[in-house]
């Protein structure tokens, strides 16, 4: 019996009792699921061995923050209630505050990193040489700085927030004031563990000018996914292992087969022979059912070449895209399936060219499959290879 089936059986009220179980699951959605109709404080999860669209179950989540759709989580059940477990940091979130309490002279026209010798609050030992706060864990941080300048009516004043001494993430300029200047800077910024955050100032009064008071604070807001790309979602995007097994060629009049003629990489590519016609449209669909969440962006790429060139003009050209659906393997003949956004045609040459699309999953869609589209009015043979689908993480 697999874990998913056992999990469902354990939820049966007649099998309840002292049967606390803990397992791993993946979050399908949080609140307002179109299938389960979940309420505030609920999420839909899929046990580790379960099918994304058939073995999902609703569960309540612990903590103030909801779990992220698409992420992994721990769940606990006693046979009646299902709870998504959360992580709780001991002694509160990472936080630190440094300041100065006596006037510090700043040279004119000289960038100066402030030394903040007074540790007002630092339970996580974030202070670094009294010039910066160090991030103890990777994640999002609320960073704020405040600088008070002495009275002077000449020139300008600037306050900057730096990461690792050179990356300026915030700057504020102000004209001089005869009654002094107070500058405040605040933003939320992603930091890696060990990143150093400091305050740098600049003034152009023509002589030394005091900073009479200043402070720097940094508070951990929460974890953050690493920007870039997620894992590869296609089982065989290069046609080397499974060839054309499972591919849907019913939406095209072209003839498709495996080709060994000059593949982009490896031994095989997918070949489609297209006859002449008036704006002939050929669309084929891959076999892989990909779990997705609404609003997620995906990098969809493919290498393509033709026996003749096609210039992208209007609908003419090629495009790899995602076909999405609420559940199951998306079916192009089913009205519940929808094409992801931002698909645009690209030109084809007789040499291999990588075509890339960033696609956003439509609302209420939780599965996807790759589609390959070619529109041409002239006879052509198109070759596809090294398809790839990875989540784009901003």
C-alpha cells in the first residue's frame, strides 16, 4: 500500500484514535481552491507518494504565514484532523539595531561608512565591527536607517544603504537646511547568510559636518526562494530515452517521427514534415503531466531548425508553450484546458536556434504539458530538440 492511500485511509473517522502520523507532502494550493473550496487557514496538500491532481486533501496550517503553493511541507494527522506543521524560530526573528549617540564629523565630498558603536538590541549577534549588521540566515529583511545632520545651509546631503560594502540598494538625497536634515531610508531586501548591511553618508557643505545621531536596524521577515530557475520538469526533452512515446500528434496534418539527421545534441530530434498550404498550423503535445500552480512563471525553451527559413510575421513562425488544466493531463479538445500567457512566435532558420518563452500559468490550473506549434504557408520540415521547462523564480 503506498503512502498516499494509507494517508487517505488514516483520515477515515472510523479509523481515528491515537494514530499520530507525520509525513511529507507538497502544497497544491492555499485557500480558495477551485476543486476543494478551501477557506482561510486551509491549504490543499498532496502526500509524497500521491498524484498531484487525484490524491490531494485539504488541511489546516499552523502559524501566521501560509505555506507556499508548490513547496514541500510536513503534515501531521491523528486520523481525523490534518495539520500542516510550521517552523518556529526560538526567541523571535533575527533582529539587530546599531546607533551612534554622539556627534561624528563627516569630511566634505567624501563617502563615509558610519561607525555605529552603540548596540541597542542584538539578540542574534548580528553586529559586525560596529559598521554593519550581518544576516544570520538567508531570506527577506526589513532594513531601515536614520541619519540626522547638523544645521548647515550649504550643499546637499545623502544617505545610502549598502550590502557588502559596494552594492547600493537605497539612496536618498536632500538639499541642505539651515535647521538640520533628518533622512530616513527603509526597504525590504533579500539577503544571503553572511551579507553585511551598512550605512554610507555624503555631504557637500565645503567643510566638516556632524552627523549628530544615526541608527541602523534589520529585521528578518521570512524565508525567500532563491532566484533563477527551478528543476527540469520534462522527463525526456531530448527524445533520447523515450523517443515519441506518449506524444499527441492528433492536432496536426504534418507527419512526425524521430530523426537522426543532425540532431542538436545526442542521437535524436523530433522531425515534422509539413506540406504546403495556406497558413498551415501544426501543434503537437508532449506526454509529461507537469504539476503547476496558478500565477507561476515558467521558462519554456526548445531548439528548432527548418529545412527552409520562416520569418516570424503575424502568426507565422514557431513557439513552444504550455497547455494547462485544472487536473489530469491537459487535453486540447477540452474547454477546461487553457494556454499559458505570453506565447509569441519566433523565426526559424536552417541552423539550430534556441527559442525561449516565459509563460504564466492561468488561474485555476494545476497541471500542464508542453506544446510545440509551427505556422507556415510553405512546405517545410521542422526539427525540434532539447526541450526544457523550468520554473522562473524572480
